[in-house]
C-alpha cells in the first residue's frame, strides 16, 4: 500500500468516525465527561476537553502496545 492510499484511507476512517459520533450515542462518554471543563463568561464559551484527551490517550496507548 502506498503512502497516498494510506492517507486517503485514514481520512475516510476519520470521516466515518465523525459521522458515527454525530448520529449515535456510542460515543456519549465523550460528550459529558466530568473532566472536560466548560467556562461561560458573558458571551464567551471556553471548552477544555482534558478528560477526553486522557481517554483517547489511554485508548491509543493500549492499541499501540497490542500492535
């Protein structure tokens, strides 16, 4: 598999995950994570997804150790 085909395949996979994320409740753990900080100051909304980053990091670490 060439590098170009790999990049296209990864892009399609990211789009597919985005569609699944938007239309299903499978990823609901990422939507209301208690470690994600949300600040509302006037008309400004600040969202810091710290807990989501931890979960993704742990998942990718386990995945890399397996393969």
